[in-house]
């Protein structure tokens, strides 16, 4: 299994055509993106599936687990970006799970992939169970010496104050 397949393994699209749909047919097939080495291979499979139509207009009637691609505008009802395989490869090569990229987009909103990639690479801190745990580790790593055990810190209040400079989604933390 290649790195590229890791990101695309769970991404499937149901491919029909507008002509069939307009004629009352939902005929199509689920295609797993990882089964094709590149965009051209995927398009050839789509054409082969609907070879009984002259220049079929593809309709992506459903998709599974392609949330990041949808959020980035790479996949929609009648569109799949030719860049999807290159982007999947960049995600795989980044060393981070696709979930980190999805969380970043949740925090900052829709933008081009290069901005998302740069944001993850520059601002991702890590995964934590809650704000207090994140802030406690952040502060303890930032303190040049061990604090005496008799000092008590209100981590909940400290987290409220510090979180103005950070954002979080699904347990993934990023610097603002």
C-alpha cells in the first residue's frame, strides 16, 4: 500500500450521470479513490462505467469520508478536482493524520489547500483531551524550573485566558 492510498482508502464516490438521473435512473457505481493511481485513471473508470453514453456528464450522487476534500471544494455533485490525488499525497507525506487537516479547516474556514497545509505545518501543536490539559502542559514546558508543590494553579481560569491565542477542533490545538 502506498502513502497515497492511506489518505484515499476510505474515500469513495457514487458516480452516475445527469442523463440517467433525468431519465429516472440512479444507475451508477461506488468507486474507491484509492483504487486509481491518479485523476486520469479515475476519470477513465468513470467513462468506462458509463460508456453507453456519448460524452457522459458525471453526477457524483454521494460520497463517503471525503470531508476534507468537500470542505476544500475539491469534490461536489458534478465536480472532482484534478488536484485531489496530489493533495492526498501531500497530506500523507506531511506526517499528520487527515483529521488534523480537517480540524484546521474547521477552525479557520474554507481556504485553498496550500494555505491549509502551511497552517497545519506552522501552527499545529498537538492533540489534547481538553483546554486545561493543553494549557497545563504548555505552561509547564515553558517554565524554566519546577514549581514548588505548594503552588496551586487554577488551570481552568488560566486556560480561559490563554485560549485567546490558540484555537481547537476535535482535540487538535493550533496557535492563532
